[in-house]
C-alpha cells in the first residue's frame, strides 16, 4: 500500500514541522513540505500530529494458555487502537516461554494473529518458578529480553547467574521487583493511610525498592543491562536515579496509572487492583519528577486483562491487573500535558523513542528508509472513556468514565493502516 499523509505536523528532531510523508512497501520513502499526490492513497490530516508509533514494553497478551482473558489478536487490536505499533509480550503464559519449543508456541500465534509488531520476552527461570535458569542462550535471538514478570526472582544467586549470562547475550534483564518476604499475606492496597482507614492489608513499598536495591548492586558486579518494571515508589526512583548517575546500565518504566492516581482515588472495585498497587501522592510526585528529569525512561501500561468474574471481587478478592493500551495516551495527554505538568515531547520520548533505544527495536525516528510505523494524534477530540467499547477482552480500567481531550486518530504499522478513527474531518477542514 502506498500512502501519502498530508496536512499533518510531524514530530521530527524533537519538534513538530508541517510536512507530508509518503509511505510505500512498508517504509517511509519521502518527507517534504509538499509532495505530489499521484500514485498514492491520500490521507488529509488537518493539522493532526504524526509521531513514531508508540511502543509498550510491558503487556500481557495471555496467549497461549489464557485466551479467555485476551488473545494475541484482541490484544494487538487494542494496541493498534491505542497508537502502538509494537508491544513487548510478557512470559507468564502456558507454556511459559523458557526454552525454544515453548517460545515457538507463542511465536506461531504471533505470526498468525498479530496486528502490530510483537516482541516476546523469554522467562528468566524455568516456569517462572525461580528454581533453575531458563534456556536463555537458545532463546536470545528471538526475544527482546528476559523477565519473570508477575514474580520477583527471590534468590540473589539466581539473579546473579541470570545477569551474568544475559550480559554475554547482550539482552536486558527486565525485573518485576518484589521481595516476597516483605509482603503481607492477602495485601489489597498500598500500605498507607487509605489502607489503615479502611482496614485493608497493605503492600509495603519496601517489597519493591529493596529488591531494586539488591539488583542494582548485582548490576554493579555483573555489568548486565537491567530494566525495572512498573516502578511505583519514590525510593525506587531515587535508586534508579543514583544508579544512572553512577553510569550503570539501569533503566526503568512506570505506568500511566501510577503517574496520575494515588491511593486516595481508590474505590473498592477490582478495576483499581494491580501489582504494584497505586501508591501515595508522594510516590506519584516522585514518579512525575523522575519522568521529567529522565530517571523514568518509559511509560508502559502493564496491560493485564482478566475476565469480568476475576475482577468482580473488590480490592481484597480480585486478581491483580488492569488494561491500559486503549487509554494511555488520552489519559497522559489530558492529565499531564494539558495541565502543564509534563511537556508533550517528554511523553512522546517515553512512548516512542526510549523504548526502542533501550530494547534495540527498529524505528522510532521519522526519516527516509525507516519503517512506516506511525501514529496520528488528534489533540482536539473530547470524549469519555468507555470500557465497553474496548478492543481488548479486558474491561477493568480505573479510568472508565473519565473525560479526556485527545485521541489516537490513526495507526500505521509496516505501512498498513491497522487503526483509523479520523472522525470530524469536515469540521476540521
């Protein structure tokens, strides 16, 4: 398919420029203030923004093994609707991708069903049980990194061995940092004032940051690239900031929900239950500060769909996990950019540029010859988030019913339009 995107403002070299983009055979073939339209399917964008396709380095596509929660098709359809042209898929599946045979079961479905690029993780340990290393070397050519997401690697010795091997393979260890010895059994929310007022068992922030601290010490010893999943505490932010200042190969992500919510916003509903939990205002503010100063590299959704039944048991009884692919940009733009808290360019770097840099993924720059993985943003599209309209099979989001100001108008992956919602073009003209 040959496309000409005209009348848009292109995110180029850190700023927006009024340029046309021509796409053919999956790549960008021309960029100019005015391009001839012959031979192209022309898409008039009416001053909408064109940015590199978003990347989410932390999603759960649930297939193989849990397709009643999500499938690779439904999850990547949700990704496309959210502006994502690439996602990195976590390995808590059945079978767990801990050797090439188990990984192939996932790769086959990706090849058959995915609407956007999917880069799988391999597990760090066999079955994500923390007892023996997975076959990291054999999986390395086909995975973006190694993670036991859903569980922290409890053994220091096991993590050291994983880091030493991952360093030789030039792959990152991507850590769900959670010291289980510091967890209260049956915890429901962050261990703070809200938990105490409501008689709920709390999750101690130290269960996260203590393991981050341990792992950074191991990075210092091994030289392994280390990426911290879903950072939620102010202490973790401080540890990552210090590690970067030291020159260690440490990066991290946080989620939109940690950047805009606090535990005082919680309702006793499963759509507010995730791991790590939404924390205090001080933690949220530290995460925003970390995003602004570059400590927090990526914004990742930790898209984790469950069935309605699994999320219907309130804060105490529901499974951990919310969906986020279809709400991330509208929420981030409305809550952080429009309010003047975070520049749009910072959000775009965290969604488009940094994830590709850290994980060595193609694209991320709008330039001649680059993959035509592009997202078109409409910053003037007020609407209300409605979980019942999601492409994802999951519906649990804390943002259901929220009013937002912006939307993803189009997603182009590999030169193909995988999502289009260019409504109100006539009014924009």
